């Protein structure tokens, strides 16, 4: 099943399969299925075309995939252009939300190889 340009996994329940769409988490997926009276544990491959079209129309009400990615990228770009603190952290590739950087910032900073006993020759 394909919704908003994303192939949903066939062997998972539709409640979890919808979370593979960027911008839809477990709570949003649950809300969508509750509004359509669909059981969340039904496998994706077992859904009829009628339910698939209802899910598609319901998902289109949310900002997902390309539009959401574009909006977040523009928000980061705006922060960098105005030169605020968060924008500077984005530009430098450091943690933005106040985390410590002396240790435990490897995801944002990237891993650097440490060479032990690297002394200058006299």
C-alpha cells in the first residue's frame, strides 16, 4: 500500500505501519484510525481499497513528508539568517537545545579520532 509517496510495510498492523510516514507518530496514527473506525492491529495487506482510500484522504489533512521537511528546513535556515543563538548552533553543527558538549555530543559533532601520545619531535 502506498500513501503520500511512501510504501507501507505489509506485514505490520496499520497503526504501526502509518508511522513510517514522516510526520505521523503513533498518536497521530491512532487518531486517524479512531476517526475512521479501523482497528489498529489489522495488517496492512488485509485492508480493502475502501479503507485505503479513506486513510489516504485522512492523511492528506496533515502536513507530512515533503511539505513538513521543507518547512523544518526553512525554519532552520531562517534561524541561521537572523543570527540567533539557535541559528549559530545549527550552523556550527552543535547541539541546539542546551545539551552539554564536553562529552556526549558525538551525534551532532561527529566522531574525531584521538591519537594517543602524539608528541612533537624535538
